[in-house]
C-alpha cells in the first residue's frame, strides 16, 4: 500500500489558481498554476493539482492533505450572493445593523454620494424576541419562547436559508440563545443557525451582530463548496484530508470551517503574509512589508519581529467583523486591472479587473480592454512565449491593439501609454503600502519589501525605490508563494472569554487562570480531534486591554509563562503600557488599565516546509543568461536587456540591471542601476539605489 506523505497547498485567486506540492520525505517543492474557473472553482483546483503532480512526477494516491485557501466567501460578499438570512435579536435592537456606529465610511468621509454598505439582512427579516440580560449577565426578562416560535414561522414563510441569533449581553450568559436555537432547529429543520455566543462572544453589539450575520450569510455557500470539493478530491485522489485556511493565518478542518464560515474570508491573502513571516525568519529579515500582486488584487501585509500582525478590528466589504484576522490591506491593483481614460481625461487603472474570463487582451480569450499585463507585454517586461512556463502563449499583437486604442484616446504613443499604465498602478500600490506603514507612524525605510505573486516581480523594485525602503526581496517560487504560506501554517483554533472591563488592579489571578484553562481545554479537544497532541500542540495566551474610559483595545501576549499570578498581571500591565507607547508615542503612567477579553489560540504544529537550496557559485551569472530583449524604461526608452533563467542561477551570483529574471510562474525586473544578489535559497535581494541611464540607450 502506498504511503500518503505529500502535502498540497491550493490558493484560488481571481485569475489563477496556484498550487504548491511539498514532499516531506525528500524536501522537494514543486509549484504550478492553472486558470481560475469562476463558474466552478473546483475545476481550476483539480486542474492545478494535476499540473503540480505532473511536474513532480508524483501519483495522486501519495497525497495525504490538501490545504486550501479559498475566495468563495470573499466573492459571495463582494457579489452579494450569500444565503437569505434571518436575524433574531433582543426586542428593541432590530436596527442595530443599520444604526451601526453612526459614522461615515472612511472612503466617503467628504463625499456625500458614498454611503455605508447595506446590511446583509433586510429589515423585514430582522425579527425580535422578548428577553433581556443586564450588563452583568443577570436576567431582567426571561426568554419568551412564543416570540421565538413566531419568528421561526415567519422565517419559514420567507424561505430563510440561515438564521443568526444575537441577544443583548449573551456573551456573558448564552442560555437564552441556546434555548432559542433549540426552538428554531425544531421548526426550521436543516437550516443552519449561528449563535453570537459561539461565533463572537464579545462586547460591542454592532460588531457582534455583524460578525454573526456574516457567518450565517456564508455558511450555506461555504458548506456547499467545501462538501463538493471534498467529494471531488476524494474521487480523484482517494482518502485525502482537506484543510481550510482561515483569516487568522491558521488552518482548520472542513467541519470547523462549515460552522465558522466567516473565518475563511480572505484566507488566501492571509497565507501570503504567513509565508512572508516564515521566509523573513529564515533569512534574518524580521521587518518586512509583504506585497502579493496577482491578477486581480494587490495584498499588503506587515511583518514585525518576525511575526505577522493579527487584529480583531477587521472588516470585509465595509462590514465589521470581530474575529482574529491577519492585518491585511487589499486594493484593486493586479495584472488584470483595467486601464481607462476617466471623465476628466486622466489615466485611471483599476479597481476593476478583467479577471480570469475573459482576462487581459493578450490572453486571447476575448478580452479587448487594456490591462496592466498588456502594458507590461508592450513594454517588453513579459515573455509572450514563456508565460506560465510556456503553458500559455500571450498575444502581443492583441495587447498592442488594446493599449493602442487607449493611446489614441489619450493622444499618446503606445509605449507612453503602456508606461503610463504602469506608473499609475505603481502609484496606487505605493499609496496602499503607505496606508499600512507611514500613515500608522511606521518608518518604512527600515523595512524590506518582500514581493511575490505572478505580477509582482516586474513592479517591485520601483515600489521600493519610491518609498526609499532598504531593499526588495523576491523569494523563490514567487508566483505561487501564497500557496507556500499555506504549507507553513499551523492548525489554529481561537477562543475568547469576555470580562467586560476589569481593572488590572482588581483582577483576580485565580479567576483569570481558570478562564484560560477552560479555553485551553476546549482548544485542546479540537486539536486532538485534528490529530495534534503532546508536543505537536501548544497554546498562546493574550489579553485585550485598554485605558479605562477609552474605546478600543490592544491585544497583548502574556509576558510570563505558567499560571497567572499577581506579579504576572502587573507585568501584563507594563507590557500594555510599552505597546501603547510604541503605537501612539505616549502613555501617561498611572492611568488605570482594563482587561476586556482573554484569548487563547490553540496551535497544532505541522511538519515545517523547507525551501530548496543550491550550492554557491561565482558572481558571474553568464551561465544562466538566455539572451537579450528590448525593454522600455521611462528615462531611456528601449534598452537591450539581459534575460536570465532563474532556475540556472546559483547563490552568490549577481545580476546587474537592466535585466529580467524569468521563471515559470513569474518574472523579476532589475532596472538600470540596480543589482540582484542571489541568496542561499535562490531568493533575489535587490538593494535600493539610483537608476542612472546607461550608455547606448535607444528608442
């Protein structure tokens, strides 16, 4: 009987589905891409897996696990194609989702034509139950079961496909929600029910309601997709395990993902930030801005002290969520981003994308509008005969026609217009990077830019130069690097206990310890069910804390191991003060500090992936040189540019710009005046420098 040892990671993007195969017995890593199939994403997943197995020369019956980062939930939110949801809430709180925080959306702070997104549940499906707890969890009014039954009957008449239950202060006592669930389950058989006391047992009624409703909205969609995918994987590969990446950067089982569907949103991009932190730790770079430029979006993450930031103050599509998620900033700037002349006559790129179907004009699938990929092909930055390792041949004439049509509108040459497209999308990406660094008081000059994604390498150095960052680093397998991150993740289960706001000076260490131990017991049971016990399982304790009277918290890891003690609480308060001062530049000593929530992350440790290394060689990269190609640069026009095969580069080699480094799933542009140094694991490090125009430039 063949032993199943291979692990596969699948990251479904808007344009391509990326697959990485890891063989823990040999350390071999192989990647492949397949076009995403929006009509049935599972088709693209299976195509990508088949391509990776073929490239590795491996059989399907050797695969033990498929780790999946999905855009299914994200797309359901973007397109508003989730389930028909009913919300049952405490009498008098029917309109919490619309009242919200009574604040303007950030994107339209000064634009009165921009409004908040509509709630996922229309008002006629938001019903009330008579019950009430006070702010300490004491019963003011018992649950009126008749009001719950009446709501269930109304939901049945309306054809509701999922129900969210969110009662006031249920995070302190879930008894009323659990009783309502039993009534709803009897009257609505087969309809999934999401309780706020399980999905988001935290203070803040609006955010808790929004998170629970989003979970209900996505549950039928994710359940149908994962059940179908799991069945088709097992039909093709036998008894393979399917794991699902969460927004917190950890993986979980299909059963858990079905219950907590909201945690799967943005899971693919989260894998990219995990990969960046993993790669940075391996290479002594603990301060990174990770940027993943695919076909549809540009995903920006931050790595400090070798770890990626996890926040509970997130949101999807303008709707708040209170779950642990990797802090990501995503903008519509990818290879498929469409360029156009706006009503004011200016050149605009994105946020709309040509996607996988029809895709950029150069894909030859019916697309006619110019995109960033078309512009890069016109400028010579892409190889029409070696796109996706030669599996796709790009139509250079179609790209030139598409960019040429826009050039006629703009009154510019084709090359000037193509360069304009690149400059505009670069400016959009620089602005996005600044939003997660400079605008938060972070000196980006101290950071390296880790760039990956199929489209990222041809833009990365110019982005780092615009921001005066230390260097650009392009890791190995950049076109599928997010999928590499999926293999570097641990299984993760998060638990939270709400305290409401206990001052550190009043906190009882025994009560805190009891709460942590109960969460660890629950997380440990889930990890054991996933096959992680003993040394393969661990727990991370944190606390959400704030200055008394303020609104928002900071999450602080417990600074001391072992049981909670009075001295440990004092050390926790000191750690909060240091973090507060680091984040906001000041902290008034003696301010009362409150503990709002206690959190535990249960981690199941997978066997870590190892990236391949190669023996060192002389600095001369000539053995990897494929030839030359004219490439257009802003300050020089077309230059004869050396083209290198990345698979033939070895550590110690130095590639002088202007140069292109090509590989199966991506290309890296080394501009004039820059140099790329090949690292031990075949990553490319490109220090930021000037761009003098070489002699011999021609147009």
